[in-house]
C-alpha cells in the first residue's frame, strides 16, 4: 500500500474505492463509481469517510487537498485498526452528525411505529426480524427485543441478549438508572414491560414508543397476536425506572 494522489489511476485506486463504498454503505450514504480514477468525487468522499472514522482534522484536509495517506486507506479498508483516539473522535462526530445515541434510537423507533404481529402471537416478518436480531430463536415476548433493535440500529455497542429480559436489562453494565429521562432513554414499567421514553405530557403522564403492546391499556400479549409498535400515553405511576444506555 502506498499514498494515493489526485490523478492516480489503476488497481490501487479501484481497491480503495471499493473499500470506501463499503464504508459509505455502512454509513447509509450513496456509494461512488468504482472506475480506478482518483478524481474530485473520490477525494471528497474519502475526506468525508476519514472524518466520520475519526481521522485528525489535519489529515482530513490533506485528503481534500489531494493526498490519501496510507493511514487513511487503512482505516477505510478496516475500521477495526483504528486506535482509541480515532474511535473516540468518531463517536463524538457521529453525535454531531446524527444526534446522540438516544436520539438515533428514537428515530429508529419512530420509523417502526405501525409494525404489527401477523399470523399469531409474537409472529410476523418484521417482528421475527426484531426478535432474531437480538438472538431470539423463535416467537417470544419482544418488548425488550424491540428496544434492543432500536439501539443496535442506532449504533450502540452495548446491546446484548440480556435485553430480552426486562428484569435483567437493568443489570447490563452499559445501562444505568437516570432520574431525568430524555427522549430515547429506556422506561421500565411495573408490569414487566419496557419501551422508549419520548416526553412528559404532564405531571402524571408520559409519552412512549413501545413494541409488543396493544393499542390501549397495558401490554396486550394475547394468544392470537395483534400486538404492535405504538406511541402511547402512560401513567407515570406505572414507571419502575428510567434507564440510560451509555454506548
């Protein structure tokens, strides 16, 4: 591997473009054309990738100026090689670009409102996807799997199988209680149920987004199915605690 400069062509540029596209797709951005030519689009998108991967500002500017260092090529090819400082910068920049982890989880949840069980209790294509993503092998109560799905897709590194159990969730070392919840924090209820906190409606009521719940009332885990993802208003008196996910 060697430095790449404006105007370079060939297999090394093509390989870098392929690696760059993998990073762009993972970041939910549009890939570039793989043509083996180091032009302005490749440079600008490489600078963007270097920025969100945690490269120094000076390094990002070098890329914009026409020089793709070996170090930049390496982290674009494999983000796992980044050092601790690069990973920390990447995390801070992600928060600036996309909002903090809580906000990103909320946005995922917001997009899932309306998902419903289909064909039986705890069943259906999207419900099964939510359960399987959290390590479930088959139909199971999925309120914990739902919040895990939201956080995992928001980029959390702290989600694991224990989230499937509402009671166990609070024992996760990456989760801790908070007395002052913000949008996207977890909220546990006294009836063994969990959702995402949205806002305080008034002194006695909160708004949430929850999975594995009915349109009204408490959890509606009927034998025939019919639960889904809903925005709900809940009595604050039903809350056991609020939990903040740290990573």
